[in-house]
C-alpha cells in the first residue's frame, strides 16, 4: 500500500504536463519568392494577406517594408490594419527594389487551405502606383506549389511548401 502512495505525485505531475499545454495551431510553412519587375524608384512595400471567403482581410502574413509611417499608403490594407492598431501579426522585412527578388517564409493555417480563402499581394512605391491586387489567388493545396504572374510591381511569385 505504501508503494502506491509513492507514485501519486508522479501521476499528478504527469497529468499536469499532459493537460496544461494547449496544442499549437497547425500551419504549413510556405517558402515564397517574390520577383519584382524592373522599375525605377524606391523599394516597394509589399503586404501579403489572407483574405476570407467573404472578401475581408483575415490575417497579415508578411510585410516587406519596415517603416510604419508609410503603411497608410497601402490604402486597402491600412483600412483593416489601421483600425486595429495592434502589432502586425507578421514579420516585417525590407522593401524590395525594382528587379530584385526576396524570399520569405509564410505560415499558413492548415484549416484555411481549400476553404475559399485567398492570398493577396499588395504593392506600393513612393510617388508611383499602388496595386491593391498585384497578385491574388485562391488558397488551395495546388496553388501552394505554383508560380503566379503579377499585375503591377511584382513580376511573379513562386511558392514551395517546406
């Protein structure tokens, strides 16, 4: 009987460890390479967002451009992000200049793949154009392995699942 009582603290500790840690959201890591067109001027701010099936901003995945004073120049995204005024839920990297390429890693929630969500790439360059949908495509298992042509400052985006 005394042996049994020696194991009670071990059992309590094991139960605590098993039930006290919540399961993290499962994500797919996606390596995303952005190739810019050869344009003249400042580096482009590029915002990569998840768009809900209803067409609303759901999540900011990545921001290329570290200076927050220019974020309001990305008009549509700023309507979403600027209202919240919380920390960006994405990594901020440097702007991308004409002809350059940049690689970033996006963490895509698995529960949003093949569920009607889109990925949107918005671009803005100082004293030049702003493209709300430089690239936008449906987030599917197939599109996560694709190359997509841009409509503005982005020449194309190529993605590879890690």
